[in-house]
């Protein structure tokens, strides 16, 4: 969050030379439309999917490493919740013998998180999940979380903007929407602000967002913080913004823009995983 606020405002980390400015400003996930836009509580990434791996480092338990960050529209938590239910049914004794932390309260925590970032002055915010629709690969999760949190699952046609305020169409008439947990990528959120051919978003949504009349989670433009080219700089971000050393290390990473790193990777290609810069999740991997 500190990094995202910085690059969309003063860009101090770029001025300090800790991250090459071109890696941020010329990145497709950097959204110039967000420059100078203030978000509630300066929180951009309300929901983060952090992938961890445990590697054998010579001790009995191994060591945990951060494999990557997912901050755009992270998904997968519903499968974890459903898997836990099945494992508890199949292996109940396991949970008696071991100290296993509960996870079933996640939807309650998520709803509390979403409600906490409602626009100022909204005592009882209306929260919805915005889905691309039933043909999206994560639609099960969208429907599952909406049901678990007791909120509406909507698509772009269910919402409209009037006077820079977002409303939901209901059988009882329009109802104001205060927080949108969006599972639609930046490009498709608003055809007036981003891709004009988008049929998934809501015309005027970004104007309502910039006016502070609705909160989007995660914020527009968070993708720059989980880009594969930015990942290598996260330990330095922690030192820069927090004045602390990282608790968990990154996996060893080589930047192919550096000639010596490129030479090493080409010489050891069968042993390595190559990830596409500007990509997200598992897309563009070799």
C-alpha cells in the first residue's frame, strides 16, 4: 500500500533510484488515471493473495519463501474453504490431534474489511461483488463469497451511475452501492475510462470512484505492485517504507534486462522457471 500510494503521488522511491522509473511508468499496469487520486485510508490492496513455498534449506522444517504477490483480482480462497470442509469430514481425527487454525470465519473477516473502507459518512454501507459473469473461470468463487457474506452478486448491467454515484437495480427500485468488491480487471471496469469495447463494466464508474462516492476493492492500478518485474524489488521496498528487514525472503530471481543475469538464465534454462513481465498469476510462464 505504501508503494502504491507513493507511485501514484510523490514517487519518492523512483526519485531515490531504488526502482528504475521505466519499470513502473512504462509498465502496462501503471494507470496514469490514478495519479493524484486518494483512496480511503490509503489502502489500495484490500485483498492480497501471497503465494508461499517451503524449500529444503538443510534444516528439519525447511524455509518459507515468497513466490509471488497477487494484488489485482486475487482468487482461490473459496477452494481453500471448501477443501477444508472436505478434509474435516474425511480426517476428523487429524484436527483433534493437531493444532490447526480455523479458516471458516474468512467470509466474516472479508465483509468486515469491505465495510470498513466505505466512503465517509456511510454508517451502513451496501457492499456488492461485481463479476464478469458465469463464463468466468472463477465464477464459482464469486457466487460462493456473495452467498457466504450475504451480499448481492452483480454484473455490469445491474449497476448504473447517476450524478457520480453508483446504484444497483432492484425490484424495489435503485439502491445506492457504497463498496464494490470487483472481480473485473481494470481494462474492463468502465468503457468511458478504459477499454471502450468493454461489455463487462459500468459506464461512469471510474468518475464515481475518483469523486469518492464508491470504493473499489482492490483499487484500480494495483497490478503494478504484483508485476513480475517489480517482485524483485519488494525487499528494498520494505526497507525504504518500513525501515525493517523482510521477514520472508524472495525466491532467487534473475532480471533478464541485466546482461549477466540473462547469460546465467540462458545457461541454466532447464533448471529455471521463466515468467513474463507484465503478466499475472500463472499466465505467460515457461
